[in-house]
């Protein structure tokens, strides 16, 4: 009888000792169910983030602390969440919502919404202005399978422009992403192609799902499902001409969002997928 008790105790202790594995990411907290499909994050103060969800979810932005708890929410007035895929910020703290998710490459209503600095807003609703844009290289909606290059889930702000990195959906998959820039002001604009990059050729992990630029403007990061592509020493608009470092974080989940907390620390959020995800993580870029 004593041997059975000891065996059961060992089994229980072993089970308690097995912690979830997050690879090289540092786990910060479990996001609430209303952010199960978190698609974009950005930090204005280096201590909290603002977050959005993608297609089919509410037209809201959420303030979240570093324990993954919601502390504030705004309803974005008079606009619809067609497919919000990323958040960016400018030097004044204005937010940009990228409503440019385009899974089937058939949308003709791609846009970005400009919101005033939410840290200065009162109440529970926030106004938005609209940037409409199109890709001049796309002439068919949708194009043929080998040219499905016009989905997008990632962008950032730099020097009065928004830089968009497309998500590859080609068949066969090539891993190539286009980099476009658009003026960061309301109106209708033609996106300008400024560069391209091939991350890798495994569709499960290599499509770009998020992006940000460091506060000092010296590092651009792109996110995939388990990978970070970090660019430094870029001389111009085309950051892809800089030095590239590919970082495997050794954690394979549906990672959709990345932002800088400071010049060397990024936050990453993943969507809920079966029993995995819906977490907030940090990672130190050395």
C-alpha cells in the first residue's frame, strides 16, 4: 500500500512540475476571451499596449496591461471591422488601424483608419478618419493563383508614411512579400512599391503577420508563426536592403501581432487556436 501511495505522489509531483513550453518567449499572461482573435498591438507608453481583433469582431480598440488584462476600451465610431489586421502609431501618438486583410485578394475597399491619441480621449467612443488606397500592380480581383500577393497583415509608421508588408498567398507558395508605402494622411492614395523580400518558403511559418519599427527608428521587425525577421542598418525607405537577422523563437503558434516596448524589447501576441495561444509574450532582441 505504501509503495502505491509513493508512486501516486511521484506522478502528481511530476505533473505539477511540467510547465507550458513557450520556447524563447517570456510568458506575460493569458489574454481575455474577447481578444481570442487578436490581430494587432502597439505601445504608446512602453508600459501598456493597445490591441484590435480581425474580421468578424467588434469595432473596438482595447488598452491592455503587461499582465494581459484589459484596462480600457473605445468603440471606433461609424466604421466597420471588415478585416482589421494591424496597428501602427506616429510620433504624436495617433493610431492607425490597417483594415487591409484581403485573404482572397478580391477587395477593392482597402483602407486605413486614423485615430487620435487614445490616451488623451475621454468617454467610450473615438472618432476616425479614413485613408483609402490601392495597389497599382493588382489589375485583377482576384488575380491568378501565382499572383496572390495583395493580402496584408503588417505595417508601421515612419517619417509621415505608412509602410505595408504584404502576406503571400501564391500557389505554389514563394514566400515573397512586397513592401509598399502610403502617405499617412486622409484621402485616396496609390500605394508605392519600394521593395520586396523572401522570408522563407514554408507557408505555415513564413508569411508575414505583423510588423513594427523601434522607437529610435533603427530596427524593423517582421513576424511569422514562430519567427522574427529583424532588419538594421537600412539606408532608405527600403528597409529590406539593410542587415537581416532571422530569429527562431522556438514556439509555434498563430502569432499575429508584434510591437516594440522599447528599443530592444518586443511584445508578441498569438490568437487562440484549439488549446494553444491567446497569450501575451515578451522577447529581448539582443
